[in-house]
C-alpha cells in the first residue's frame, strides 16, 4: 500500500526533458519525491519515506542515479546522538515550458513503480512527443523492448489507465492537471550591491 508523505503537495510537475534520462521506475520515484517539495523546490525526506510513497523495490541507488539531476547536497541533523545524523537535500528542477502536472492521487494507484513511470512517459509523449501513440512509435521514443511494452500496457489496461485503440487512449481524468506556472519555484532572495558601469560610448553596462 502506497502512503502519501506527511507534508504532501496536491500535485507535482514532470518536465518533458526527463523522458529518456531515467528508467520508468525512477521517473515515477522522482514524481513522488517532488510531492514533498517546498516553495523553493527543495525536498528533505529520507529514502525510507520515498519508498513508502513510491512502493516497489529498494530505492538505495536513487541518490546515485539522481545526484547530478537533483543537485543532491548533504546536511546534518542533531538528534541527540554523539554524531549528527546525515540527511540529503534534493533540489527539484524548475518547471520547463514543456512539462506536465500530475495529481498526487496518481501515487495512490496500486501499480509497480516501473509501470507508473511508463504511464508518465506516455503522458509526456501525448503532450509533446509529436508522434501518434502507437506501439512502434512509443517503443522507439522511449527505448524499451516489445515484451516490456506489452507487459506494461496490459497492466495499465487492467488499471483502467489505458484503452487499446489506434492510437492508444490514455485515461487522465483527475490525474493530468493544467500547468500553473504561477506556482513556479521561488528563487532565494539575495542582497546584491553592484555598481552600474558606462562604456566608452556612453552605454550602460548591466551587471551580471
């Protein structure tokens, strides 16, 4: 049984650029992680908490896979032990122009992480892939084999998320939401004191 995190957003966004960057299971885990973001798109949860939301197998390799993408940095918590407890802070990428917004209700559907990640890939393709959602196009776009594709589709049909039509029909009601860029990540406020310069032609040089 999947459990939503204690401090959970109502939705999370997934950028189209992630489509082929990670395996389906990790794309879904990324979505689950994003549900715990703050206003600055930072996440401070443990891997055990992530696993309770995403379900599936061990997530022990998650940090290694996402170290660069999420700019993972350590921080330490004083829990009264001799040594402070090490935790990680994850930095969720900002919303890109091509992105989708998914309801947290998707996390409550009982399917394997890999199958749910595959469905996210289908959602991304349906919005920005510029392809007809048929088997050969999907396999080529995502880079999976035919056997895995068939296995995932059968499971999605059983969960009433997909209908086998030509092209595929995705059932997205209460799952795929409208993008709201007003909810974009907040940037940290910094005091910047810079002197405006003027070049030899009298033009203002804007400080960077």
